[in-house]
């Protein structure tokens, strides 16, 4: 109990995206305390790239949508600082 309760506990973020063929990409960002308790959760509305974006971005479409559109937006919404962000999506590594 020696910790200063005015300082927030260190958090760890978990970031992922699921893809639905009909509706597009759904992202979620969960922040947990060092004890594994949920502190924050954010999700996005579905992102469905149009045909023009598919042509223009080509092979870089998925990293752009996951990392720059969804991932960056979700991380910026979080109010707590995190020690690390973990993800199961390689395309999230383009997060800037």
C-alpha cells in the first residue's frame, strides 16, 4: 500500500483488428493495469475501403487501414499512458 494513489498504475495496451468481408475492419484497444484489470476500452466504427482506395493503395491498403486509420485513432483516444502496446496484427507496426 506504499504506492501513491494519485499516480495512475502503469498500463499495457492490447490492440487488434478483425476483418469482416461485408462490413470491413473493426478495431479494439484494451488497456489493462499491471494486475490485469481493465482500465479503458475503445473501438471504432467499421472501416470499409472503397474500390478507388483498393486500386490506389494496392498492397499497402491493409497496413494503411490498420496502422494509420484504425490503430492510430484508437491509441490517440486513450487517456492513460501505456508502457507497451501489444498486437497480433503485423500491419499495426506501421503505427506512427
